[in-house]
């Protein structure tokens, strides 16, 4: 899972260079959600290893996309502060998710509900990203993306 996460971080950077940070985040979130659904459907040690590798491959590039998204949509002067806030929120979310999954397991005695909870959070994330993609870009971001397309 960790080795695939490294591959994911590099690969997501290449993808983000071509299609943008928001689209890359959407792809990563949908792929991560798919891996979580596979955890729900499969049972066994071999499938656990295979799906864990896929999960690492899918989730590793999600967090770095946030810095790309901030840079694509905000001025460089604001990037440091905004990236710091976004990464802090991401770390809080990952800590909360780990705790929440453990609490769900303690309540149910099964990880199925915890994986379903992860799927639900990914659906929420994908909906937010879709909303951002459908929103008109701010003037500065439009100018930057058209300049990148020319250059």
C-alpha cells in the first residue's frame, strides 16, 4: 500500500499537469471509493493484499492535489497560508476518519460499516469537487488556465 502510494503521488502530479487539480482529485476520490467498495465485496487474504495495493495507488495522490488546487485558484501570495490550512484540515480529517472507523468497528464488530462510512465520505468529497468544477472560475484562475493552455 505504501509503495503504491508513492507511485500515486508521482502519477497524480503528471495527471494534474494535464487535466488540472480538481479533475485529478475527482478521479482519485472516485478510485479510492471504488477500492473501499471492493473491500466490502471481497473476503480473504489475497484480495486484502490486492485491494490494499489498489487503495494505496488510488489514495496516495489525493492530498498533494489540494496544494495544486490552491495554486490553480488563488494568487501565489495566498498559497502558503491556504495550503497550510488545507493540509491541517486534511490531517484532522484523516485522524477523525481513523478514530471514527475504530469506533464504528467497536460498535458493530465489523469493518463493513467502517468501509461504508469511507464510501460515504468519498461521495461527499466527489460532490464538492463536482460542484467546484461546475462553478464558473474566478477571473484570475480563468486567465491563468488560458495562459497555461497557450504556453
